[in-house]
C-alpha cells in the first residue's frame, strides 16, 4: 500500500522560518556610502584634471606639417593620430615612427 503524501509538515515549516530569521539583511550605513562616493568623485576629478593638464601640454608642442604628412603617408593612419603621436614625442618624427611600428 502506498503512503499518502503529508499535507503539511509543521516541523519543516518551523525549521525554514529559523533559517530565514537568521539571514537578516544589514542596513547600509549612509555615512559610509557618502564617504565612498566622495572618494570616487575625488579620484575622478583628479584623473580628469590630470588628463586636461596633459592635453594642454601636448597642445603646446610645435610640430611640422611635413612630419605629419610623412607619418600619414608612410603609416597610413589618420592625420589626427599622426599629429597626436608627434606631439607625444615632442615633435621627433623618428621617435614617433618607431613608436608606431612597435
């Protein structure tokens, strides 16, 4: 004769409630969250300022049109990329070409 399934097992239900009561969520401390956000924002601001400073420094570098043309023709890259690479290497066309080949 087959056993009939139990309709409700009170012991299992009580065990389940004990487990869920044990796993309570912790509240997030808002001051910790604010501190973390301010640290991230500060780091972002520093990186943005450093990037802006680097762009200003690169803009001051004088490059020759002939050097840009040479890099564009030889390396088959866009003019903007050639200018950027030249500026990064302080206008030295040889260093710029070497960096593009490596």
